């Protein structure tokens, strides 16, 4: 059997029992075996060099690559090494033709099999070594998930995060030590798992099944104005629904975008934007402390854990934020010129800038700024009237007119 420089063999927790003859032969012919010590317990007959990955991953990987120059190196990995496994890291450092993969069943496949769940429509999220921000927003896109955990993002911590962001309607199955003699599967509600006092085996994952059709905390996308908590008595601190929808359409938000909402008020633009960029992030920038509680409430109620409230005044608050793909400016606190200059500088090429203006003074300031920058911009004057009851009749009540300035940033070299 001709061997590649590195052969990656997937091994399940039952050890040699489920290995194919190809996998067994690869290990038998290996000059060097690398992996976790618990994997080597299944191969006591191996008397070559063993590279212990518990020494530290970077050092281990460098030593492994050095040894691979002589060939006949086998890496023992859990399950399928190309499914959230070491395969990804190897392919960044080693030429594809120098690698061979012999996968075993992944832990996710084993979990769905144990639960007798068809998984062709399932989605997969790894919380291994990652922050939990954005987990809930991703979970609004489907009804069946496999969630990979780690020693910090334990099943209990993940359940607590779901509960915090108004996601109680999931059945969570914690699957431990799959294919091992100590295999165990336990089912919980979100509240039950969040309060579960006993630790789980480090070898675990969660299968999450949605129990209702409601998404985004039950509010869905394109929420009504009444779905947002607003600061009393100034209930006008919200971009009204018709304007909000026009602005969101003009920003053309994509799933992985980064969005800024400057002068967030109630957070309605930020929250609705977050439902579009569910793989990305939104920064809601607001300097009025009286708005903070309402914004936080709305973020949690709408399950948009990819929204970060920035409690500071623009443009100073913008300095350390991730560069945006789209920006909405709903308030400036008298700093419009400085905010516009900074936003235009950091906005990504092909990014979209939307500014709402209520007063004629702001309209004039925006118009002059755009002309000075020699920008091509569009302006919409939005006049909306809503029906209101009048005795036994219906009348129209006009909303305050809003100007929406829309500017797209060209790619360098494009004409403005």
C-alpha cells in the first residue's frame, strides 16, 4: 500500500472495532503516529515515534510537518477529521496531494443516529474556542442543529445564553461519549439544561430541535413599531416602520455583513438589520443613557445576540469598531460633519451609507457635505400617512416627513 506523506485516520470512541482494514493497515505501516494519548491506548503494538498533541498544538503541528518530510506519518483524530477537525488546519500548512484522509463516522452522525433523527436538513455550529455572540441569530435560520461545545462553552452555558436571548422553545439533547461504553444521551428543555447542576463529559455535543415555528423571539422579521420598547415619554425615538423598511432595503444587507447604527434610539434599525446579517454583527451606537435599558431589552426580546450596544458618543465611539459594510445614521448630536467624514473613510468599498434627516438644517448639511465630497447620492423624501379612527370613520394621520440620503461607496478607481 502506497502511503501519502501524512494520512489522517478518524477513530471513534470504540477504538479499533469500527476501523476499516485500510485504516488499520495505514497505522500498521506508520513510521510516526501523532495524536492524543487516549487514542494511542488502542494501539499498544505500535513501537515507533509517537507525537503527543497535548504538548501544545502549534509545537506539535510543527514537529509533525517536519517528520512528514520522510513520509509515513499517521495522525489519529476523532471521527471525521474534515468536519470541524484537524483537516482544516492541515490543509493550510500542507499541500493537498501530500495528505490522505480515512474518516470514521463523525460524532454528529452518531448523535443523529442514536436519536433516530433524519439530518439532511440539519445545520451545524461549532462553539469550540469561539464567543457565543451570534449563536442565537444563526439558530433562527433552521429548526435542527448540532452544536459542538468545549470546556468553557458547556451545554449549561449554551442553554443559559439561549434563555437570555428569549429562546426557550428548544429541546436540547446532550450526547456524551458517543460510541464509548459510557455513552449517554440526556434530553432537556432550555430552562432545565441552564440549571443542570452536574458537569457533562468533555466529549459531548448538543442536538437542538425547535419546538415552535416562532423565530426572532416570536417577532419575526419586519417587526411592527409596537414590538419595540421605547423610552417614555418620548415614544418617537424610533425610525418608524415604513422608513425603517426603506432604509433596510437601501442598505442591501448580506448575511455576513458588519453594520453600524449610529444614534440607535430604541435600537429598531440595529435589530432589524441584525436579522439580515445573521452571520455578521451590528453595532448600535447610542450616547443617551436613558435609551440603554430599552435597547438592551429589545436586543434580548428579539433574540438578536449579534447586536452589540456601544454606550458612547460618535464619532469617538467609532474608532475601534470593525469596518462596516453598511451604516445607518439616525442621529448625530450636532457632530454630523465629523461622523460623516469618519464613516466615509472606514466604510468598505461598495459599502452603503444611509442617513435620515428630519430637519431642514440637517438636509442642507448633508447636501453640502455630499457636494463637497463630489459624491453621487440619492435622496428620498418619505411622506407617510397612517389610518386613524375618527368616530365611526377612518382618517389619515400624517407622520413627520423624513429625508433619506443614500450613498454607495465606489471601489477604488470607479467613477463617482
